[in-house]
C-alpha cells in the first residue's frame, strides 16, 4: 500500500470516528462538517480506485 492510500484510509477512519463522536455529543454543526469531510474523502478514494471496504458510518 502506498503512502497516498494509507493516508487516505487513515483520514477516513479518523473522520468516521470524529463524526460518531459529534453525533453522540449532539453537536449537529460539527456532525455536518465531519459528514461533508467524509463524503469528500470517499469521493477522492473512489476517483483514485482506493477500496475503503466496510465503513462504520
């Protein structure tokens, strides 16, 4: 796995975790921000053929 793929997968994992935390604490604004970031990261992964597998969010 190259550095780009590893970094992207790590960012997705971190963002999923941050999104879950924002939802659990009721921070709707932060949840929206994190969801947008996650959508962008998933789009980027798809554009570059990076398999992200099963995601928790």
